[in-house]
């Protein structure tokens, strides 16, 4: 699918990964709507960067924890853009045990409200618009927390509720792919430790000891955390190149889930 001339909605667009994806889509010729809610200073900077790019783009404030706010968002998208061909379903708020300590009811609720519930309500509103097109695509961002949970070197970073919510995204992705077929491709991009998500540019990472940080890196086959540009490249692959892929999960984790284990040499045997 060509990006030029398409309309795209990117959730969580004020900072980090969402911002990078949104700006990259705008540079590629898409009309882009970014959502924001908090982070006022970062949102202001993002708005200026988006306005400086060619094209007719939007920066929309919306509390995506509220189903009515989501419905209003898509009403605005239809009014302003006339339709939608690309959705980047990127909203979450995962509490880190190293930062927040033991669960409170409030922390549990915000993880569920953003990481799973908002994604579901967004897709419920997005699919009818996406299905109006001969071709369209949605990418939902998730985390390897859904596979590894609060265990091993990731234990201080991945919380229980956040992990469970991400586990559900794979099931949702398959359902959404069935609902969107044949003209809407829906795929999941499962992220490992990325610089602005769970790694060096986050508060939780700075609270880890050096030994804990090294334990995470040593658990990754590629021995490093991921870069935002690598996430953007994977999103563009799913949008542009993966024309025969839907209902699938692409894992971008440097090999963390494989546990850092190496393959030993073959033993000599007995004969």
C-alpha cells in the first residue's frame, strides 16, 4: 500500500514512538492526525513540528479512556479527512514495579483502561471507516510483556496487569483481522525494550541498578535495546510491504523472548 495521499490516525502521538511514526507518515505524504492528552510541553513541540511539514495535519486532544471521547474523535476524523486508510493503535500506560511499587486499584485501572480497553474501543470505531476503502491497514503496538510477564530481568519493568493486557492484544488482533477482511489488514507489532519504551529514555530504566540494566541487555540476543527508527521501519513494512499479512504478530525485541540462550556446539557422541 502506498502511503502518499492516505489519511492516517496515530494514537499517543505527542511523544516517543507515536510521535516518530506520525511525523514519518506525514513526511511520506500522508495526511496525519495525532492524538494527545497529557504531556503539554511535549505536545506543543510536536504540534509545531507537525505544522511545519507539508500537508493538512491535525493534533487532537482526546482522553481515550472514555468511549464517548473515542466516538467523538472518529466523528472529527470523518468530518476533517472524509475517511481513514491507516490506523496506528498506539495507546498504553504501563506501570513499572520499580517506579510504582505494589499495585493500587488506581494503577491497575489505568493500565487496563489504556492498554486494552481503549485499544478495543478505538478499533470498534475505526474498522467501519477503514472498510470503506479498497485497501487499508491497522497496526496495533503491544509489548513482549504479554509473553514474559513480571519475570526474569524484565520483572522490575513489566507489571502484572500490563502484561495480561498485552497478552490479550494478540487475540484481539486475530478477531479484528477477521472483521476487517478482505480489504483491511490488521497486524500486531510486539515491542521489546525500546529506548523510549521501557529502556534508556524512561524513568524506570534510570531507577534500575547498573547490574539490572546489564541483565536486561544480556538477555537480548542482539545485546542492546531497540531504537525508535527501527520501530518506525517495522511499521512502514507492515503498512507498505506486508500485503499478504493479516492477523499476524511481528515481534521486534532483539531476541529477548529467546532468553539470551546460545546454541552449544554438538557433542562428539559415542561413536
